C-alpha cells in the first residue's frame, strides 16, 4: 500500500450558483449543494486511493451560512483518516461574492467512502499521512466520529 499526504488527496471544485440551482428565496438548494459535496468528496477519495470510491455514509452537513444566486461556491475536500477499506473525507464549502470581494465559510460536511475493485468489492486503501497541526487534529477527530458512527449503527 502507498502512503500519501493529505495535501496529495486534496480536491478543490468551483461552481457558480445559477437561477436553476436556487429556491424561491434565491438561496442555493440544499440538495444541489449536497450533490456538489458528494462529487467533490468522491474525487478526493478516488485521488487518494487510485480507485473508484463509493459513498458509504454522510455523517453531517452543517448549513452555516446561506449561499445566494450569483455566488461562487468553492468546495475543498480532503481525506481526514483512512481505516481499512473506508476513509473519512471532510469538505469545507466557501461562498464567494466577486462583486463584494467576500469569502465566507458556508458549510462543512463529513462523508465516508469505500474503495472498490473492478467488481465493486471493497479493497484496502492507501494510508494517509497528516502533516500539519490542523490535519493531525482532523485525523484524531475522524477516529472519534468513526467510533460514534459504529456505536450508533450497533444501537439500531
């Protein structure tokens, strides 16, 4: 298995909020944002594992700030921690207004992906190497979130 740094798995995706992406209030539809988050996270997981990766779960999506018609949306995804065949990917979403010159953290999401082979069977994936203090903090917190996910699954 290869070892990769968090930086090597990072993906940035940019979208423009158009009228068809919004609700009656002119805000980005939550489902549209979730779609973009899933795509960005899947690309980071695939980039990290060098395999097709499928969404296993979506832990949490926090809608912190509204995103409006005409805003530019930047999604930044990176692998927080690798377990065996699965990995947690964190996505930070920023809304930008080029007219106002602003950039605001609008959303955060955590997703779990599984690396699969050509038959769709789960396979062991590459290890992750957190380097910065923030990457190490996210690595530790991902382990805690995984324990909580597994505990919650057992209690159902």
